[in-house]
C-alpha cells in the first residue's frame, strides 16, 4: 500500500467550498498540494496556495480541521491519498495560476465532480452543517 501525503486549504463561504481544477484534469480538487522536503504543513500550504491562487495565507490563523484518507484519483489500486486539511485567513484576490485552469465554489450537489478524498471531506462538512446542498 502506498500513501500520498497532501495538505489542503478548506475555505468555505455561504455554505460553499473553494475548489480548483488543474489543466487537463476531469475532477475538481481542494487547493493545496504535496510538501517539499523539510517543509511543515503550514509552509507547504502557504507556498501551494500562493502558487495556485496568488493569495497569501496568514499562517498564524491556520487551524487543523481534520485528516482524511481515500483511494487516490487516477492512481492504481492500493494507492491512498491522506489529506491534512486546514482553514485560515488570506489576503489578496483569488485567481487561478500555475497549473490551475479554474477556481470555483462548490456545494454538496457537486460531490460527484470531485476526487474520492474530497468526497469524504464533502460528506464530513455536510454532516457538520457547513456545506450546503
């Protein structure tokens, strides 16, 4: 069994969650990514969000929301992704950059359009009454 370690930013507004689609991909993903060697969760998230969405996360406001695991989308059987999720404040204007083709706000009805681990997160957020139908 193989595990992909990712860090994600959960940013909710009016019952919807910020999501992204990378160029050439058919699924939406929560913004974030993989850590570089020696990076902390906060360093990874600040870097990834700056690269993907051109905004600055305030690392002092980051709060661990949860860690979720599911089969990795587009990988062979037995490959799992572990997504460690944080919320936090940002400064700047959200816009797609780097490999990101699209930035949008999703509600629970968009669940079939996201990766397996994001579906687990959507279910959890809905159970917490944070994600609208």
